[in-house]
């Protein structure tokens, strides 16, 4: 018996509900909203995780003192959960972690495996070592279907290990939050720029302050960053040597407050050195902000000359030039912003994309039953 299963449903579970075993980091915001929406759309979901987040989930045992081995050691426990829960679909997120665990557990013998790729999962992890790459290969080979938030990510994954059954499904933003799309496109004075990426090496946040310090100190722009991330302390100390107390920071907040806060800015800015269709940029486009980002392959499906502005990675002069030209414009880029809103409505409404995901799950489950 696994009494924790009673945490899964909000009401009495009906036999016709699609049963989905989700293996993912329970601390991650995307995991929680994904599971919540699957349930809202009628699925019976059991989330399982080695990480102890606040959402209700089955907590896998962390065996041993080496965290990287926990995913290997969890395979036997995952196999037992599959046998008891008897899911229609097994849905691991992050191929080198839970995708690898599911592969070791022989999960696809029990139910189809729908694998979710996350950006760094494919863009960074395979380059760490031969062992990391082999984990990715094994995880991909043991999946029946692969989803990613960009075609770029899928193509990179296929170079590691070929597969066919796949779909591009962005995370997107909830339909109800489109209400915060700007009603007035006039630029603030000073121009308000938000950089909503946590302070990690991959997001390169200090570079932005270094590049735009002259505009901040001249009172022409304001920069707003989160106050969290593993490098937050280092960032704040160094950034304030450049702009003093002119730097704005915000603490973690709930999703509605965060998107309302984002909507009060004019420009979304990212200097990430690796990315794949960033959800934060898509949200900013849906809210009416002008997106500006470093020119890396992962953003090109959303950020083009028709949707925003790109600058060469680490080129502070070029970034400063883009922001200066925005300050000097006579128009507020109304067409670009309205077109961006329509693009989000068409391709990146979260509820619609979860519906697409569930449809794929149903097809996979039906195909397995016919065999």
C-alpha cells in the first residue's frame, strides 16, 4: 500500500481518468503548474520526486550520500510505484535525471513513456562527461514520445540519439493572465527594464548591469532583477559598485503578482548564454513588453526582427545601443507588441498546450492497449 496516493486526487477518482505518473523536481514551479493543469483537465496524476518541494507528491528515497547517484538508486522504487499505481502514461521530466531513472526501471514494459526535455538537459548536460552523454542517449532511446519547448531543442537531442515521435510544446502562459497585457504602450520615464532570470552563471545577469550602468546612472533607465539564485549575493555586491542603490530587486512572489509586476515594465531583457524558448520571454511578449535578448540559437523561434531585438552575446556596446535607440524612438512599437500578443495566443497559451499534451498521452495509451 502507498497511502500517499490519496494526495493525488481532489475528488473520487473515476476509472476512465487517464492515469499519469509524473516524475519531476517537485520544487520546480513548472512541475507544480503542469501537474495542477493535468488534474484540472481530468487526469489522475501521481507526481513522484527525489526533491522535497511543497506540492503534494510521492517522495522517492534518496539512497546514499552522492546526490547524482540518487536517480540510479531510485529505479527499483519507481518500478514498484509503476506496478502499484498502474499508470496509463509514465511522464519523466529531464532526461538525464528522471528519464534515466525511468529507463533503468524498464518502465516502457508497463506503459508508454512520454519524455519532457528541459533546456539545460540537452544543451549543457551532455557536454559534462561521457557518462552524462550516455545517460541522455539511454533515456532518449527508452522513450516512446519526446516533447520539448522548441524545435531547436528537439534537433539537438536528435543529434545525440535519433528519434521520430515528438512534438514542440512551449510552456506558455495561462490564458487568464493575458488580461495584464498593456493597455497603454507609452514608454515609462525612465524606461523600465525587467530581467526576470534568477542569478545563475548561465543567465549572465551582471553583464547587463555592466553594459547599461551609464544609462542607469544617467537616470534614463531602471533595471529590475530578482533577489534570488545561487549567485544572488555575488551579483548584488558587484552590481551596486556600478550603480549604487539605483538597482531594483524583487523577492519571490506568487505567479499572478509576478506577472502583474512584469506588466508594469517596458522591456524584457535576457543575457542568457544558453536557452530554449524561455518561458519568461514568452510571458513578457504576451504582456506587451518589448523583448531584447542575447543572440543564441535557442531563442530564434520566438525572437526575430519582427518580434524584438537581439544583440551579440557579451557585446555590451551593442546592447547599450539597442536600449538607447528605444529611448529615442518616436513610436512605441505598437504593431510589434500586438503581433506578439497574437503569436502567444496562437502558440503559447498554457491550458491549450496541456490539452495537446493530454491528447498525445491518450493516443499513446490507446496504441499500447491495441497491441
